[in-house]
C-alpha cells in the first residue's frame, strides 16, 4: 500500500498496541459534533473521544454526573458522521454501567449500535468494574479503561491528584493490571503523579493515555475546547492552550455586529 493511502486507512485497536510497541506516542482528542470531528480527524489524531466532558463544555453542567445515555448517543452519532480514519470511542455516562453487569451489557451495546462507535470507555478499577469490563470484552464490546481522577466519582474523591500515597499508588497499579487482564485495550490515567504513570505504563502491554499524568504515558488526551482556548477561565496546570479561538470568535462576532449596525454588511458583493 502506498504511503499516502496508508495515512488514510482507518485505524484499528490493534494499531494502538503496535504504536505503543514501536514507541510512537498516541494522540487523543475529544469532539462533540460533526464539524469539529471532521477537523480533528483530518488533523491525524489516533483516537477521537466523545467524552462525557460534554456535560461541562457543551451543556454547562458543573459535573459530568448529569450527562445521560441519550446525550452520549446523540453526540456520539454526530461525531461518527465526521470521523473516517481515527478510532471513535464514546464515554459511558454515570449509572449506565455501574448498577449491574447486565445493565452495562445492554447500555454499552446500545451505544455501540446507535452511534457506530468502535469502543466505549468506563471509569474505575474496582473488582466490580473489572468484572464488568471482562464481561463486555468477552461479548465483543471493546473497552477503554480509566484510572486516577475519575470525574464520575468527584463527589467522593474530590477533584485532586490521585495516587500520592504509596498504598493508593500500589492499589492503582494492581487495578491497571486487572483491567488489562480483563481485556481493556487502553487505559486513561488522569491526574496522577508522573512517577506513578511511568510505573503503570512500563508494567502494561496496553497503551496508557495521560491527562495531567506527566510525559511518560504512551499518549496524551486533551478536551478540544480546552486546547483551542474556547473554555475561557479553565486553566489547570496540565493544560497547554494551542490556540486562542475564544478571542477570535468574540472579535469576529463583534466585527460582524459593527458592520450590520453601520450598514457595511451586506454590501453588493454579498447580495443577490
């Protein structure tokens, strides 16, 4: 296959493992609509995540706990229509997989059917979650796991770095191994010490994707509105803003308003 054709080939879950073994860093970005999905896919990201972070950056909720299955399906289906090359993963929202293995199978399968996603993502590494991950992967539902700060548990653990204590770090390493053994194909590590992320990454054969977890993970993920500078006022330590589109949007709309009020728009060039 020619190099140009290969660059357009749709990625598979096997490709992610291969990239880890080759030492190639993975790029993961969130998207919530078809327009941005097309753009990030064309930019060459490896994974597009329809995160339940849409509750914060799209719906304006204070946490992800109010995000529903219907929200995820609506946005997941929209993103699917814009993604051609990257792997598409959809977050499972709060209470859609924790209540029982049976409800998890039904809800995760429903999301796969309705969105066309390549995989789903769940949070946590408890024994119950590990059993659910094993059940899902056995029936053919690929699972992206998530440890460290898990936003759906914010009411109990708080929004803070996890795994600073040795006992917590050791437990997280055990949970990471258990999730890999259960069949998870990749693992998000969020808000944990860099040394712990390095330890987990070295211990696993599946890729780790960091956010606020330092440089030693196999890849990195950021929320798209955050990295584009659209989410003004949000500036955690780990976030690097690669654009200031928020300022550009305000300036463009302000200029449009000025021209409408002055009569400069529409002019002859922009009239039928």
